[in-house]
């Protein structure tokens, strides 16, 4: 029996019904990782002992007639910026090499409490800074649809592992598109919740006003299932929203009749022809099922990229000050304390992280703050106002997730070229909105294309409802990537 | 905006407590200048009456009660320190020892 491509929802049902044990699922998954991940490079660490123990505990309780959780038997891979008790957590950086955290992030606690089985930690761009996972200090991760292409980033390991059936679901983080862009590149579903919906406690911080944790899954229903388990108030995160989380599975009605879908003209300028055609088919499919299309404008869209690449590095330069070689991680030899800080950081951080720390320090320094950081935060208000106005006329906004399908390794010649890969995703973070990428077809050369839906704050339910209709109408169905998915 | 000088790049690296080798400084000078050039579009935007955003979603920052709560045991918290002595983390001196004009040395 192959469990590899069962949905999380299916897995939970079958484990609860006794059709399969959690132990069987874990053994199959560990075998697959051992057999297939050498071609992909998705995993940085596999926690076989922890996964087997969690599975045995679920099977024991089920056999004894005791309750099991809503994710019982679901194998989960965690992006390596999520702090995990007893399992190496590197954030894709050499500076944290060898660090074994003494606690679990809030989302990890909640997943374990729901009986999800953590099978390991997956690769990402260093400190989640990047759009291709090429910035990982450890290894490249290949796209399972074409190993010459990147899986996207920064949650590239999450998307590649889910697409190739090396876990049932994964958690990523999204600061400017880092869940949605790799999900689009790998043909899976990626959801960034509303800012504040999911606790950031125990997430290695990149840009605190933008970071959110969210699910990467093979189906929209699974995204709802995993989000349900991790969402909700956590007093340990000062920006966690104390708002009720609705029953998300109930939102998946398959009905979009009367739903108003906004198409912002600014997102339909420069893009690949296959992407343009796929989004047009997606819009048509929604209209055929009763949705209305509303043409609209988000006039400050072109300012999102420069605003984001000032705000995110500024916050990163502050957040990453903690990596100084004192309390954990690597330490470089030096004669005095200041030199120790500088040498530890110089040796431990990779080129993109250094670039962003420098950029952020530049933007925040005395005399430049008003011209850069404050200006960018004012522009951010303008971008938010654009969305507030747009959502008076529509319920969700439809755009491409990315301008092109997955690009080749080394294809982006300059740092700024790489930043442009996020051009359609980062406004959502600046405005704090929920966003989802759902597969909407393959390009002419067989690479997945993602449709992005953006919703009103806290309205993940409508987003998921619309996304599931897109999935049913123009999704990939049973098509699997050549790596991992071959029969 | 004036072009970024080598001295400015060195100053920023010092502020960031980031040791950069000579070739890194040179590369960084060109890369940062190119990136900052793209940010010029922001300068042209009229933001005279626009407040800076502090939170994307309306929220009141909370303060927790000023009482002690359970936390990591000292041994657990100290376990990952690169160098320690008992319950203390050891770092190189930050103050020049008496009689020396330079900076301190690692004990």
C-alpha cells in the first residue's frame, strides 16, 4: 500500500478507522525519504526516532480506545526556521550549525498536540532570505518537476518535499512570498495567513512585521486542516491576534456563486504567456461557476518592491543582531568582544544575509531613517489603503503568484533580479492580508503555475473556499512530478 | 543620492558588527549602490500627510503582568553557549586591561 500521496485529511480518516497504522505510514515515509531525497535535497534533518515514537504513541492510544488528535498520522516536515526541541535547527545558516533547541515553537507544540508526526526539518534560504533556496548554506534543493529548476524560496524544501510525496504536509514561513512562490513553482498549495493569525513564538525572526507561518499542502482542504491546528491566539507573541478562528473545513462548500473576484490591472503587465493564459483560464472557470469578475486598480503596486526591500532588511538587521556568538551557535576566535561579534557574524552569515543586514543598517542609521525606513512605512500605508478600497468592490483578488514558472539554477544574475521574483507576492505581506497560491495548470514545458488569491484580513475562510473551486476546476488533479511521483 | 563610498560601506559594516573581507567590501559597495538606486522611486512619492504604518492589522500591544513565570532551567539555557564557566557565559574582554592601550584578550 502506498501512502505517499494520500491527502492529510484522508490519512487522518484511515488511521482513525484502523485501515493503516501511524507506524506503517512513518516507515513508508522514512523509506521514501531515504530512497528519493538524494535527488531532491529537501531535508536537512530527519527525526526518525521522534517520528517512530510519535507514531507508536498514536497507535497505542487508538488501540486502547483513547482519543487521537485531528492530525493523527499526518507526516509533517518543518521549515528549518521553526525551532524544534531536540532536533537541529539551523535556519539554513552556518551560524546556527550544531544548535539543538531546548524548546518547541508554538506552531510545533500545536502540531504535536494535534498528533501530527514531525518527520524532519527541511531546507530553506538562509534565514528565509531568498526566492530560490539557493541561499541555503547547506545544499541546493531541486524542483521535483524538473531538477534543473529551483523549487522557489525561501520555503523551497517544504514545497519540494510535499510535491514529491516525502511528507503529507509542511509548514513554511512567508515574509514576502516565501510560502506562496515555492508552492507555485512546485505545484502545491501554500497559504500565508493574516498577520497575527498564527503565533511567531519560536520562529527564527526575519522581519517581524511581515513574517507569518503557514501550511504547504497538496490540497486546499489540507491547508484548511493544518491551519486550523496552528491558528489562534498565543500570549507569547505580542502581535498574536486574539480573534476566534472559524471552522475552516465548513468553509469548503464548493460554491462561489455571487463571489466578487477582483482582477488588479497592475498585476497583469509583464509576465510569461503560459502564466497569463493559466490565470485567464482560472478566472473563466470561476465565472462559469457563478463568480463575478471586477476589474480594479491597486495604483501603488509598483512601490511595493522598493518599500519591502527597505522594511524587511531594516527589521532583519535588528533581528539578526542576536546572532553574536555569545549564547548559542558558532563563535569565531577574536581578541576582544567587539571583534568576536564581527568575526563570528562575518564567518557565519552568507552573502545574501550580509547584504540585507548592510542594507537594513544603512536604511536605519541616523540621518537616513526618514528618507528610507519612514518613507517606506508611509508607502506601506498607501499600499494598504489601495487594498482597503479594493475590498469594498470585491471579496477576493486573483493574480498570478509569480511572473514565470520555476527558473533555472543560477538564472538570476544580480540580487535585484532575484528580488523581482517576489513582485506579485510581497504586497500581501506589507498589507498584512491572507494569501494563497493554488496550482492552476502546467506550462508548455511541464512546469506548474500558481494562481494567487488574496483576501480580506482574517477572511481565510473565503480564500480557501475560492481556492478549492480553482483546484477542482483547473488544478493538477492526479498529475505528479517525475521525481517522487513516478509510478 | 550620492554614490556609496568605500568609507560609507566600512562604516555601515562597523555599525552592523559585521566583519567583511576586502573583496566583500568592494562587491558590497557596487551591489548596495545598485539596489539603493532602485529605491529612488520612493523619494518621488508624496507622503506629506500619510502616517507611517506600524501594524498592518489593528492591534493593541499588550504588556504581561510583571510577575515571574516558568522559564528554561539555567542549565538548559546555558547548554548551547560556546564557552562557559559554571553558570556564566564566558566572552572576551570588552575593556582594555590596565596598562595596555589596545583591547582586551580572551581569558
